[in-house]
C-alpha cells in the first residue's frame, strides 16, 4: 500500500471514532469557530499543536512556520494575527518553540543554505543580541536549548510591538501573550515568557494612534 493511502484510511477511522462518540460532531464543528487561542508554532512534524495540548478542532487557531517566527515583514503571519485578534477575538496568543529545532540549529552555523538564509537571519540577530550570555554556556546542547528559549521570548516581544495587539490591549484588555517551549525529549511544555495586556514596551514601539491604525502590523 502506498504511504499516502494510509492517511486516507486513518481519516476514515478517525471520522468513525468521532461519530461513535457524538453523531453530530461534524455538524457542530462546521457551524463556526470560536477559538480562545492563537498558536504560532514551528512547522516541525514532531510538534502537533492539538496533540500536545489535548485540544479539539475549534479550540486552537494555528499558524506554523520554520522556527516559529513573528516577523513584521511577513504578511502571512501578520494576516493570521490580525484575523485572530480582530475577527476571532482570541484571548491568548501562544508562541511555541521546541528544543532540537532545526531552524535554530542551522542559524547557529555558518553554512550557506540558500533562500532559507534570509529567514534564519532573524534568529542570528537574536543570537547577536544575547551573545554575551550564550557564549558563556560551554555545553553546546545547553547553548542550543537556550537560544531556542531566547528566540521564543523575542517573538513574544515582536507580537507586542504590532498595532493589532496594542489596539486590542487598549480596547478589550486582551490578548495575553505567552512564550512556551516544547521538549521533544519529555513531551512537556515549558513556560518561557508572558506579557499580559498593557505590558511595558520601550516607548519607540508604542503606536499612539494604534486604535485607528489600519497598517500591516
């Protein structure tokens, strides 16, 4: 049997399981979505958002990219963010990285990887900003793990610097921003950062007219 056909068979089994528990399961989920959480995670196949959080369809609005970056020049993540904040009115945004992240590991190297160099450059910037701390860590794996954590914290900061988030903070006192790291070696999530509505930012990042802003982040 070709491998992709296993996915189709697994889908049929999954549907049957859901219908056995709740005959109207798909009718109910098809009506609307009202997720409380936006999840910005890594594209890594070992980090399935719903599985590791025990959530059901409709509970997480999910965006994934290499190394879970929130970039102010990435219209993909900004579009997801705006829709989640303004239309879905999520209460929490979670940036979730993971240890043994290939994107972070390659950003620590000097290899020319082609187009992805442009993407990983942002993680190199995180390394440069925290080089004093990172280069005091003698163990290579520990340094790698720490850069994963620092990268997550930086992306949470990037979220707070968007007009979409600031507008919602001022109007609705939401969302709360979270930075987590998933440990592939244990299965547990680790809390790294948290920014409740109205958290302190350097003045240069505040939009004075954020409530009227229609810009791209």
